[in-house]
C-alpha cells in the first residue's frame, strides 16, 4: 500500500475520533478503546491490501472479527471492536468517504467453533482458520449447518 492511501485511511480515522469527541461526547476512556480497536482494524486492512475507505467490504470486517476470536479475545471485547467498526463505517458513509456500509447487517457476535463446511464459499477466512478454530459466529456470516426438522 502506498503512503497516500495509508494516510487516507489514517486521516479518516483521525476525523472519526475528532467527531466522536465533539459530536457524540464519548468519554476519553471509550475514545481510547475505539481508537486502539480501530487502529488494529486498519492495520489488518492494510495487511489485506485494502487501500481506501471505499474499498472496505463486509468480508474484511468478517476476517478481522474471525482473527480476533482466533487470538483468544473475549466475546465482550470482540463486541466492542464491532461497535467501533460500525460507528466508523457510519461515519465514513455520512462524510461520503465511502458509499457503502459493510458493517450494517452484522448482529452482535458470539464465540463458537468453526465448521469449515459452513464458511461462505470463496471466503478468505475459510483458508485462514482450520475446522476447530475459535471464531466469531453471526447468522449473516456463518450460515446454519443444521437442517430444519420435519415438523417445521
């Protein structure tokens, strides 16, 4: 990633954090947590080759959440990450820095065990995490592997 694009994401994050202080009135502690969480998120985006705010897709968020779960981060901390990511993406859309909101349809995450066959086909995540990796499950991210009973 070249410096211009890296700084584009960094500038967007700086603007978001300033907005969070002045418009949302977030406490210093919450702001520090969001800042740290979002810096980790942006670092992951950079490693994946995402260069601009408008290039971020839902799978990038999913991959980040999966990596957090695989690292052993508590579900409550992963939920905080997702909260910050949602806020950041709403800001990007509001400021017209990105046209889409890839985080809009995420439910609150739950920790579970991956079932490789349940991974969406073509997912970068499926190749990064094995069948017994702890991951974040989400009905929109991980389709159910159970079949409905005959009575339904």
